[in-house]
C-alpha cells in the first residue's frame, strides 16, 4: 500500500487546515502535524506554508500534492479489480491542454470516446506548456494536447503528430492596419499583440515581428489564452491576435472583426504528448485513437 502520509498531504491541501484534515483522516492535529514534518524532513523541502489563517502549498508542495492525489486515484481504481478487458476502460484519463485555447479541438474526440466507453472518467485542464510538461513528466497528466513544435525536442516525451490548425491574425473592424496593402513586420510591430502562449510556435513568430524592429516583445505582447477575453480586448483596443481561419470567415465573427491581410500564420501540427518510459494505459490509447479519428474530419483543421 502507499504511504499514508500521501493521504495526509492531500487532505490538508483539500481542506486548507491541519485541524479540518485531521478530522477527515481520523488523527489528532498533533499526530497529523508530526506526520507532515517527518515527510518534509525526508523530502528535504517544505510542502506547506503555515500561517494564522491556515496553510498553503509551496511551489514544490503543489507538485507533490498533485502527484500524491494522482497516485491515490490510481490505487483506488486498481483495487476495484479487473475481470474482463473491457473493465480496463473504467479508468481515469487526465488530459492537459496547452495552450488552453485548444480545448475546443477536443469536443468531437471526447464525445466519441465517451460514447464508446461510458464508464470512463475524464479530467481536462488547460495550462501553460511549461506546467503541462512538468505535470506530464511527474505523472499528474497522462497525455497532453499541444503543438508538436513545443514537445518534439524533449527526448523523454513521445509526440504523436495531429492535424495543423490554419491560423490567421485578426483585428477589430476599422483598425488602421486593415488599410495597409502590403503588410510588413514593421506595420505589425506598431501595435500590441495578444498570444495564447509564449512557447513555440508562437514564440518565434512574435519575436521576429518585434525584434526585427528593435522592440522588446515583453513590452508589447499580452499572454492570454481565454478567447472571450481576447475578443473583448481586440474589439476595444488596437491589439491584434490569432484565430483559426474558419472562424475568421464566419459571418458572426466578421460583424466585429476582420482577418489582417497577411499570409496565414503557419502553426506547427498539433500533437498528443505522452511519457516515453511509461506505456499509455488502455483508456489513454483509446483517447488518442478518438483524436486521430475525429480531428481530420473537422473543417477547421488540415494536414
């Protein structure tokens, strides 16, 4: 069985205090405090920051607590017992999405997966590339949907290529840049830009625009991957951002926005990233299969 101190850490992180957690795990507060102190001594770092108002996780503590929660979930599933192959799909698949704006791509694959395996349980979380990579390596995520350009240089990660999203820049109706006939990087560099991520493939594109014109990108680029907020800011300011070509062509979108007359921003292919040293479990393989079946059929994507 797993070390019970993992349960203690998860309980404290969930309830926000040693007192409440001690009641839930059936220990006295002093016994729970000793348990965590022993664990922190063994690890060589603090998991929690104590204060008069409660406890919060340290940065290392966040990763530890998340991994502990994942391990406990896996043990509970394992102890249910398996009598047939089909029961292997009565499992949890933890899916990361980076940048978060890609979550729309999962609508059809997830629907396909749940129709085929209704006993499955999913957790889907949007995050940054750096956090997703760290969580994937630590086992808190089973698979990550992202861009191949961001994952392919990491030898411990397997990157399964998926379709590429056809993407363009867009601005509000009436934006001065829409009057420019032959757009250059100098024209784009005059305005702020909103990008969903500063990892590849956005990084090189954005850097080129501003650095070619002697402008520090950090002073001009907003990192926001919540598209409703992006649209609001683009509609009310001179900022320019990214969207898929199909959306840019839709009548509802064109009432307020317009594609910037510039060659389509060529994103790299999307991918599904898994750990090389850990073979994907059956439900993860089923999810990957659902993505490969559904994504090529989606009109917003192309190989």
